[in-house]
């Protein structure tokens, strides 16, 4: 069973402008009750459009309509999203004036889910050409259905893991495994596979001739810009600086209310 933690994800737009990033804060990602997540944008915000929604339906009739939102005039740069309903994949989206788009996804699953990501990893980042295996933990041993990005079944059987030898850029996506016939019971979960378009320590597809800086503290070299995308709680050109208590965001500019971050 996954430990309930606060998941914080952030990305930058391909244009990399100072303002071109969005952060998603997922409160209680494994819960039957709290269905909230939050979208954060920079304090200085001009020329962008914002939206959020569900990436794909888990059961018939679920809305996947994209919902637009605006940063209020008082520069409050956070959007509370209370529309996450049960198990599923949700996103925040930012589009720059030049048309560059970044979508950051996060997942919600039940705290009593019968199928959970192996090693408690619901996001796996790899480099094109790597050999990688993703999988789920479950006591269910038959009629296991795999889907990618909510598509029709891509596999149906007893396999609890899927290997890519080697992984290709087209393999990137959100993988889902559930038992046949009971997907709508929402007792399963998801793994997001992120595939960098360059080999390890390289950036700048398609030739990938750029050399990445070493990214510390779990940071990942962005394949399009060569800049380190820092793990939650760190900032700086190589993710060498801790944010400090109760802060998050690209430059640690967002602050949690103390009780909201305690023990998570």
C-alpha cells in the first residue's frame, strides 16, 4: 500500500521564459475523501492561458471537459481544484502567448486500492534507449487489463509488469492496470512513464549534442532546454539549494500554511 504523501510536480514550458512554468500540488493523493489538487503559476503572470481537468474517463459518462481559469487581479497565483472526483488522472495546463504548452499530470487513487504501483512509484522518468520495466502490486492473478492514456486494452492476462527493451519516446504516457470488468469500481491505479527524448546526460533532440549539468537531489535534466527540473523542496541551477520548511515551487516562492504541510 502506498504511503499517503503530498505530491508536488513542476514543469517548464519549452520557451523557458521566467514565467513559463506551472506547479501541481496534490493533497492526499491516496484517499477516499479529499479530492483536491492545486495549480500554481508564477507571481508575475502575463500572456498565458490556464486550464485544468481530467485526462481521460475511468467510467462511462465522466466529464473530460477542459476548464479555463484566470489568475485573479490581486495576483493570487493559486487555483483550488475541487472537481477531482475519485480515482483518475488530473492535470493543470499552461499555454504561453507563443503557443508553447506544458501539461502537468497527477493521480488520485483510493486508500484501499487493490492494485497499486510497484515500489510506490506512480511516476517513472527514463531516457530514450533505456531498458525499463514498470509494474503494479496486487494479489489478483488473472484477467489483468492494461491500458495506456485511457485507451482500449493493450494487454489482458496475468502480467503485472511491462518491459520496454529499449524504451522509445512513443512509449511515454499514463499506464493503468485493472481487473477485467471492474474498472469502474476504481480499486486500481496508474503509473506515468516520462521518456526523455535524449540519452542520459544529453539534451537537444533530435541530435542530442548538448551536455547536461549534473542535477542534484533528484533533479532531472530537461531534454529540450538542458536545465535541471528540480524535485520538490529544491531549487537552483543544479537543484543544490533546499527550499526550507513549508515552501514549494520553481523558486520556492509558494508557502503552505504550516498545518497543511505537517507530516506530509
